[in-house]
């Protein structure tokens, strides 16, 4: 299924799969019409049932909170500073291009 392979790239190791990835895959399966349940409330489709079980295991004992905290710490520590640096470079480049444009140098 193309949506699942986009949500969960093949190069991602099992240890790198987060709660958010699992929820995304489960939602894609449900949206694709594979979310039918039997009278006991269990998913009929085996793959959907497996992903629902993984999400349920993350949610039991609030394990997903640890995963979420790790995700937030990583993004605050690494991703935000990188984005700020890129924004600064882009603003400098924009100022330089505006200066050149006002001088008539293209």
C-alpha cells in the first residue's frame, strides 16, 4: 500500500519507529477501508489488527509519553537550532539579493 510505505520508509529500523509513525500507519489503513471491526470490536483485517495492537501497547502504561518526550527533546535540541541557522542564512541571502536588485546588479 503506497500510503503506508510513505508513512514508514523501508530504511527505518524497528528501533526508530515512533508512536506517531504507528498511529499514522493505523489511520492510513483505516482510511483505506481496512478498519472494519467484528462484533467484539476487533479489527477483521490482520495487518490493521497488528498495527492497532502496537498502538495499544504504546498507550498502555503511557509508554507513548516517553516516546513523545524523546521526540520533543530531539527536535528542540537539534532540529530547531538547525532551522534557525537555515533561516538566518536565507535572510542574509535575501538581504543581499535585495541590495543587488536596488543597485541594478542582477
